[in-house]
C-alpha cells in the first residue's frame, strides 16, 4: 500500500504481476489503492507492463442461463459487493493509466491443474473455475504478449471441472 516500498522491487524489471489476496469480504481498497501505487512506482522506474487478476464474476454475462445469471447477480450484490466494487475501481485505474496492462478475470480454484483452459474476451461467456496454477501459467506465458495489452480476458476451465494446465 506504500508506493515507495515498491520502487526497489520494480527497479530493472520488465513487468509487474499484481495479484493481491484480501482475507475477507469487508470493504477494501486493497485492489484499487494497490494498483494505483504499483502504477505510480512503475512510472517512476520506467516500467510499462502490468498484469493483474480480477474476478470472473465481476461482469455476469447475458450468455449465462437466466437462473445462473440471477444467482451471479445475487452473489455480486449480497456476498461479494465490497470486493467487487474495489475490483471494478482497480480495472478503471488501469484503463486510465499509461501502462501496457492486461486484466485476467478468473474464478480460481485450489484444485490441481488438469486438462486445458480457454481464454476469451471478458464478458463473452460464463466462467468455470480454473486452477490457480493455470492462471499463474497464463500470466507468465503472456508477460510480453502485445496482443493482450489493454485487454480484459476471461480464463476458464474447458469444462472438465478441474481447472487447466495449458491452452
């Protein structure tokens, strides 16, 4: 939460991967303040590339069946509202920054990676849980992928219910 504390960590780096983990669902600014501080530190050190993880549930899609879409909206409004509001602010901070950002939306699972995962434009379809390992693999594999710059992407399992290890 202190941009000055990030300067040494960012010095001589090509990219930053920002993946904060709040411990509960209380009101937070961990995501929005955190990314604002990261961006300030990046600007001070001349680093342009940043990737972050957001939530697949941030934008329930019209492609979902009605019952699933209503449940997703209820979860968003009732159970995850505070976290999701801050995630949306984090994404806004990146959109207005002068960085080469990528937001990867996911519904991460602690299950071991198995099978393949799919990546699509955020908001283009329903999400299935995907292993944290698959999300990490995707982030690392796309650190320098200019096709993902200024994009919000959804990473999801291919439907085997166990997450994924690769595309």
